[in-house]
C-alpha cells in the first residue's frame, strides 16, 4: 500500500476533449459550467496540489531551502513559513502539507534527524509562521501523514504506517486532535492504495477512494468519524476518483472513466450512505486531477507537459556540452522515469507510464530504446511503481530493487523470458538509503542513519560496515571497477562535502567542500575514475569534480535531474525531471454546485 498521491509526482498529459487546456474558459450549450485557468507554473516551483485555503493559499515545500512555504494564487508568489537555515544545518525537511479550510493553519509531516536516529513529526503552524507545535513524534521509519482538516479545525485526519510510507504493513486511518495530539484509529487497511480524502462539511464523515492491490480502478467509500465500518458509495468497472463533497453536504462529486469517457459525476449522499444512482454532470473532461472545493469553486490540476527522460552528450574532460538535453520521445507517448544504460551503451531501459494515470497507482511498462535508431520496444514490468532497475553485465538481465508479489527484495528480471528470480529478501523498515549496486550486480552499497556506509552481499545477505561519516546525505556512486565509492555529507549548506573511499572499507578522503553540490542526490564516477559527476535537485544543474580535488566545473545549468545515470563510455547522460516552467496549471470550475445531471 502507498500513501496518498504525492501530488507533485502525479503527472499526466492534460488535454481536454472540450478544447486545448490553454483556452481561457470552456462552456457547453445547456449547462452552466465554466472551466477557467487561474495559474500556470513559473520558475518558483510547484505547490502541493491540494484544495486551497480561503480560495487562494496552497501549502508547498520550498525544496531549495527545505522549508515549509505557502503559495498565494492571487499574487503568484511563494512565501516561506519556517526558518531558512534548517535544511542546510540538519537535513530536516517538511512533507505532505495540507491547509485548513479558512487558510489560517497548516498541518505537515516534518522529518527530523538527530545523529544516528530520527523522528517523523506531525506538526501544525500558522500560515504566518506563528505558533508552531508538534502534535505527534514517532521514531523513523514510522510514518504519519496529514490528509485533511476537520471543518472546525479541531482535528486532522491522517494516515500512519509503522514500517514507513512504502512498507507493506497495514495502514491506519486516524483522527488526531489539534489540541493535545491524542489519536483515535478510525480504520485499518491491510491492502490497497488510499488516494484522495475529504471531510464532509458537517465534520461527521470522510469520503475517499481506495484502489485494490494490483488494480488500476479505484472505488469510493465513506467512513463515519464517530465509528463504524466503511461503506462503499461507488463501485464497479472504471477508475472512480473522489473530487470532494458538495459544499452543502448533500452529495459527492467524482471523476470516472466508467462510460468509455472521462467525466464528472455526482452522487447524492445522506448519513454516509448513497442515495440513488450517480448522475452524469459533464462528459468528456479529460485528465482532471482533483484538488477540492474552496467555497463554491472547484479547483483541479492539469499537467501540460509530462516529464520525460532526457539525454545529453557531454565532453567531460573539456567540461562542455556537445549535444544539449532533449527528451527521448514525444510527450503524447506518456511519461517516463528511471533510465538504465545497457552494458555496451547501445540501449536505454526506462519505466513507461500511460497518459492520464498517476504513476503512483499505475503499472509501468519497461521500455528498451535503441540509442542509434530511436526504436523502442515495450515489455511487461511486473513490479509496482517506485521500483528501480539496473542492467547486469550479461546484457539480458535487470536487477530490480522493489516488491514482487507483495514481497520487498532484490530481484532479477530476464528480458527474454520475462522470468523473475528473487536474489535477496529485504526489510522495508531496515533504514537502508541511497542504494547503489556494484557493476557485477552481486553487491549493493547503501548508508543507514546518515552515518554508516555499508555493503551487502546479494547472494548471502551478509552486511559489512565500510566506514562512518556523520551527516551522510542521499546518493552513493560506484566506480566501474567496483573499487571506489563516492558519498556526500552535510546537507545543502556551504559546508557540503564530497568524499571517496575504497569499497573494501577504509578512511574516507575529502575531495571537495563548499556550496556547489547544492542539494544533489545523484553521484556518478566517470568510467576512467578521474571525476565525480553530481546532479542537483535545484537549478544548480550538473557539476564535475576532480578526484584530485580543486574547483568544480559546471556542465549543465538550470536543470533539476532525477534518476541521473551516465553511459558506460562516459559521453552521455540520462535523467528525468519533475516539472518544467509552464508545465503545470490550476483550473477552477464555476457552477458545479448548481449543476445536477446536465450533459
């Protein structure tokens, strides 16, 4: 089971059968609905796509500094709510913020690191940054994530998992008091993926969509906050996504592909029970991502440009770009992530996701693309979203870190037969971070608790401590000869450090200290072993660092790579990005509350 959709990661190609999404408004004869675009993403980043408080304020995470922020739709500006030095000093950062209906308070998860341990904290704070409080604090990897405020602000509906957000352990839906943090379990779910959740205007019920494990079709349920079993409101063929409660509490709206089109529907609800059959409100509304009501306006999110894997050709030695980054295919073909080069560099494997389906709940295909011809063939990929493939030296097998048939582990996927073989079973709550396999696929390296660097034998499961470095941060890079590792420490501040050490263990050697590393997560050692390439989260781009020390060289700017990989010859790179300027939009629907069954 996964948590609610990380909305920054919910990417689709947004086109409407009613017209191109860039049009200022859309209406159909005989209905009163008006679709109006109110915001297009600029250079400041993308807020979390949840219903705005007071019709204008959307919570966000400022990943450049690691602070909680608020995006004001009317002013088109982002304001930091928490202090500016936390990320740089400790690596602490916020996640999953939701704002109260009146826009005055924000609830969020704060990842707090303390030496070899850490806590995930449920916090609340004023929109102006005042009166910050910790409601719940649990040792990592325990996960507690806010989903929605009650209308009166006295409670927060949240989900919690003892083994972490991506663990296969049961999920508890809970109600947390904003007064003293006391928590009451509402319901436990042993399987499935919980999506959007909304509290009724009278504060008595929640409505949410739940997708069964292995399915791409969600159903909608209601649950009484005072106790009782969940009741199915909308079931059957099709993917039904809850959009929210009618502001008067008399029903819910949902978005579905049940009639061979994507459409908005309404269902009357009383006392948490369905009344009658769903009514079609508007047909042919394509790729709407629900956000929720604020007042009588309905807010939703679309993505004009789906993220794609991009490749570029570099001259590492000269420190210059030969061919600038370009997407590997047209956005209309879907979107892609997790590139992996074949051992000879002739092919690029990647995970392919269909248009219109959030990647967190969709089943990916495996794309194998010829670097020289551009021809791509697609194969089944029997692993859930979030799995990461690497190519093995035999050129016909992938190592995959993920879950197969519900069991987390390290697997091998034969590209010719499609046979999956388990190499090692892993505990999802083990705290392993920044995993990178050895070139031969027999070992993988990782760090734990931001202090210990380890190697694990995939065949035996034997774990070896290689070194201790305080303040380890994100990625690990492995040399082509499997003799050297590169790690970074110090978070995103001026004193970030780049260190190398033998894979056999030993004292790490510092090759850089400074601010050029930004918030980089991806580290690669060039095939000749002379340089380290670091890809950053923010606009700092991609940098080259010499193994002998000295000043770094900037290779690419204004990029924000994810899944950064270097080809075996060291000439090409592949990566994917979350979003680009202009790719995200927020729209409102006016007249929805007065529309009952018009087509």
